[in-house]
C-alpha cells in the first residue's frame, strides 16, 4: 500500500495559512497595543497571550464552543450554509489561535525596541500614524517580525490538541502530521509514525536554523540603529554663499511677528513643571541643571507631552488650551525638533531623511528643497549615505536640515552639541549661529552650558526644579543675578552670608570683611557673591586697610591654599587675612589666565586682591 503523504501537504498548507493570518493580525494588534496608553493594557495583553499558556485541548474546547452549531459564531454561520467544524478551515483556525500569541508578542517586542525618539521625530515632521507605521515602525521592526513569523509557522505546524478537538482526524482533509503520528502509534504502526517524526524534526531543524539567523541579523540591525555619533568630522566651511537661498517659514506666517506665549504646568510623580514665558525671533536659551525641566518644556511645545494645565500659543495659533479642549497633535504644530541624539531614521539615506516630512509636495519641489538644504548644510556628496556612515557633526547637520525642511514656525533644539567633542562643537556652533541669523521663526535652545547659551542666544530663561527662576536679556540675567540659585546656575563660585552695616556698606560674614557696594542694598539681603574671573589682583594698599575697618576699599591680603589647572586657566583657592591651616581652609576661588599665573606665582605672599564694588552682586534667598 502506497505511503499517504497527505498529512505533510495539509500541515504545510495549514501552517502557511495560519502564519499569514496570525502575521497580519498579530502585527496590527501589536501596533495598537504599542500605542495604547490605557490602564487596561495588562488585561488586554493577558487575553491576547492566553492561548500560549493554556493547554491546547482547553483552547480547542473553547473554539468548539464558539464555532459549534450552538455557539455564537456557529449560529451566525449556519444560516449561510457554512460549517467550520471538522473541516480544513477548522485546522487553520486552531493553528492560528494557538500560534497567534507568538507573532503578537514578537511584533510587540520588535516595536518596543525602536527608539521612541524616532517615532516622535516623525510626528514633529507631520507624519500621520499610518505613515509612521509604514515608513518607520515596519522597516525597523521587520527582522524581529520575520523571526516571529518563523516561530509562528513552527508552532502552527506542530499544533495537535486544539486541531483534534475542532477539526478531528479526517484523512486527506484535516489529518495533520501531529494527528497522523498519534493515530499511527495508537494503531501500532510505529514505522509510519517514525517517518513523520523524522519529517517534523527535519522541518524543526530548518526552522530553528532560520530563527537563529534572523535573531543574529536582528541584533546586528539593532546595533546599527543605536550607533552613537562620532567625535570627528571633516572641517566645516561655515561661511555660506551670499544670497544663497535659505529655508524660510511659509508665506502665510510672513505677516505675523513671530511670537510664542506659553503658560503651562505639568505634574509628574516626583516633579512639578511650571513655566510661563514669551519668546520672539531672538533665540531663547533654556538653561538649567539636568532634570530641571528644560527638555520637558520643549516636548510640551512640540506636543510630545501633554501639560496638566495651561495654554500654548504660537504666532496667534492655539496649540494647547486645556480649558477650551484644544490639543493639536505634533504633526499639525509646524514644529522643527532637533533631538539630543538627532533621531535620524537608520534605514533611510541622508536624502530620504531630509525629505521625510515633504511627502505632500510635488516631486520636483521636494527635490529642489532637499538639494538647497544639502548645499546650506555642506552635505553635498553624502546624499546616499546612511546615518551610521556619518560622523557626529554630519548627523547633526542632517537632523537640522530635516527639521528646517518642513519650514517650521518654531525650532526646538535639545542640547544639540552634547555628544560632540570640543573642537567639533565650536565649528558647528558657529554654523548654527549663521543658520539662526537668517531663520525667520522662533528658536528655543536647551543646554546646561552657560557659555554655549550666552554665545547663541540673546535671551535666557533659567529653570530650577521645574520653576522659572530668571528670564530676560542675557546680560541682565548673568551679570546681575538677584537670587542665589540663579547665580549658582550661571557659574558663580564665591558666596558669603551678608549683613547690612550701613548705606552702601555690608559685612561678608564668611569672608570676615566689610565691603563697599554701589547698588541699592535689598532689605532682605542674604548673600553677596562675586565671580571667580572678576577678582582683581593688585598691589598692597597705600594705607592700612584692616579687613574689618569701616571705609574699606575692598582690597585685602590673601594667601594661596591650592591650585587647579585647565588648558588655558588656573583656579586659585585663596584665604583672606591670614595663612591657611590646611588645604580646605580657603574663602574664595579666583580664575586667571596662564600668562597671569606665571607672573603671579613668582610674587611673595601675601598677595592682595580687590573685590570691585561694580562686580559684587547682592542676593536674596
């Protein structure tokens, strides 16, 4: 009697059909679960994963209840003349249900491995959720999804319990390899069972080999996604050709004076953000320590985070207003966002990255705009390279070009130089200044580097613990801070408790000296401060100038305690009035250039320092 190979054909057809159905459904459901923010998410996930942990016979029995003639689905199909039970369709349904969780969980895991900044970058570039799914999620997740498809196929091929319950064992119609093995053993035909076992093992080995290959490929692919910016780049010619066409905001906003008005608060588990400010065409620098709320403020403006309350208005257009129920999605806000890690799409070339947000434009206009930006950013010749083939400086320029390509009304820069070395940072900073000089929109620049913010921005806003502690023109904020936290965040290192003695005379308690001041003394004076580079080294006063004598000219003897050197400057730790007792016994820090230090260190102690009344600032708090 000829050997019946029909179980192989039925099993392969069933597994292939189940893989296709589970692949489509699993991907769609995984995408929905990936973005679903509700509290019921763990319960939904549990239901979707349940067939993976339940015994197959239990799954088969539940399917029998659903598709049987008295079941809810069976009663709907019966008038149509459709019968699922004990048919090939039943084998496909059983295999699909049992293998679905593997595809769903693998696809969800692949989506979760994608850097969220890439998705948010696509949102700020105007992409819809559907476009993000096709252009970002699927291309980046496909190695993992292929691995999931292989697992799904293997699970569907080996399904037995649910298939037997729902489809039975009809030779030539529903008899799959697992059921053929079971009944061959039950009938004592061990040789036939052994043939099917060998076939299944061979298919399983091929499946495992393919799975290992794709797992290895997925690991390499993920490494490519997370390539860090390099610290070296070719020299950048930052002078742009006079008259070169630059990106501009759309004509419909040209008649409006660029203005951002923001008054928002956002309550997090252990953090409270409260920001109120306005900004115009002059770049505004957001300065503060890590965790102060700088980046969170940008994300609220871009629509990547939702404030707990407040209002955001850009050029007369309301982006967010809790009371009026307005919360425009990121894709409608016309915001250019330069992420800290640049968030370039690793599967797209330089040209494709820059053009990502221009898909609604005609092809010719899209090509012209990309070419113009490639020229402005000095990226000619790199059009076909991928992000992982670029240096850090090149990646930054591509990201900036991509943000400007959509002609945003506001440009949000989130620490764009943090991943670059000092030399490259200086080059790109000058390039950015030239770009911003002709950018007609609003610019918000986040950094924790005071000097960087001072060079790029005309106005500063300083955040501390989510609160605005100072804002205004940079000279006012930096040169005359009136609160301790502002002075500290702007780099001041010398503070002393202060007491009022008389008009224009205060006592610096920690420094044990009297100081003449020129600015009005606040009634609630608490501290006096002076920056390290404002301390003046001078000769000894002509008359006796006791440290505690009224009428002091702010000149005092000092002794060197210790030094700390950088490339160009030396920090001197100084003790006033008397020699120090140990290395920690000092009052002030002074900074001098190396040339000054080479002369000063040859002079005998004590030295004399002058605390210029114009450089002293009086603080509260």
